[in-house]
C-alpha cells in the first residue's frame, strides 16, 4: 500500500492540465470583474466631469444659462469620457433659469449604470451627484 501512494505522489503526468482546469475559470472571473469595476469607475468619473463642466458653464454664462443649456453642457462634457453617460443622465437645475447675483444654483445629476451582457453578475448602480454654485455677477 505504501508503495502505491509513493507512485501516486511521484507521478506528475497531467498535473499541468489539472492546474489549468482549476485555475483558468478563476483567472477569467477575476479579469471580467476587473473590467466591470473599471467601467463603473469610468462612468462615475464621466458623471463628475460633466457636473464640473455644468458648474463652469453657470459660472461663465450665468446671465444666459437655462436648464436646457446647462444640461447640454453636462452632456457634451460627459460624452467626451463616456457616450452612454452623456446621453442617459438626468440633469436637474434649481432654479431652472433667471439666475441673479448672489443666488445659489444647484445642479443634480442621476445616472443609472447597467452592466453589459458580458458581466451578468454585476448589479445596476445608481450614481447621484449634486453640486451648487453661487452666482457672482
């Protein structure tokens, strides 16, 4: 019996195939998860970048800015990083127009990230960002 176990332990044939069979699904799963995390972080950065651009738009063009023009500035900037974020976000500006000096303008952005079909295990993630700026002149 001892001799049998020595032969089994010493026999290395097929060990590479067994190791590959065990590790390959794990490696592929980790790579797919990393791609999903990258997509979420990239979308989050696009939302933040678009919000910053909308705030700059209000700061520079407060006299002529409207909710539609602020949303367009957001969409243009966010689309530069991710076309999906720029087109599928909801932008809410309070107040909608007629910004007066000393008035605070609040911009709220909502984006719903949904995983692509290749990453079915990720849940949908809602990204909500709000920022405000006080109109100077």
